[in-house]
C-alpha cells in the first residue's frame, strides 16, 4: 500500500524538473529591439536547449525560424573603425609638391590685458581711528 503513494510522489516531483528542458519562446523586452543569440535574430522565435545561468552549464541553443544578422551593419554612414573606405563622398586628391602656392594670408594679432581700477579719492584713511564720530543731527 505504501508503494503506490511513493511512486506517485516520485513521478510528481520529477515532472517539473523535466519541464525545464522544453522549448522557450523569446519575447523582446522592448518593441523594435531584437534579441540576438549567436548572430541570429531570435525575436518571437522558438529556442530549445538554452539553460542560461542554470548550474554553470551553457549549451548552445537551437533557434527555429530565426534569421541571421549581418555583424557589420550596411548603413549609409562612414565609420572609420570598420576599416573600409566610404562608398561615396568627397574624393581626396593629394596635390603635387611643385604646384603654385596661393598668396600668404595677412598677419593678424590681437592683445588682451586686464588691470585693476585706478585709485580714486577715498574718504576713509588708510589707518582709521578706532571710533568715528558722526556729525550731530540738526532737528528743525
């Protein structure tokens, strides 16, 4: 009689553990921002075998229906860090060394300075007395 409840308890506790190895559907956290897994856009796709941070084991996931993403974006801007020349734009041509040079620019210089305000008439002496007597107030 005790064998049947023990068997049911064993089955009931192993089913949730086996459910963790099923498939997952990837939902992006922000609209318009793709979820990239190993160079494949996995947004709204089914992945299988991704264990993430579980037990320090990393298994390469299988992505069903994902589309590969170009690692170098094909945009109409020039990024010098990519190491490629731009497809269009100004063509830089180095002039020859023996060309006729333009006239030199006229010389121009400016000078700025600052100084303290000039010393004017001051009613307070350099060493004032300890008490200053005010003139008496006349009442009418």
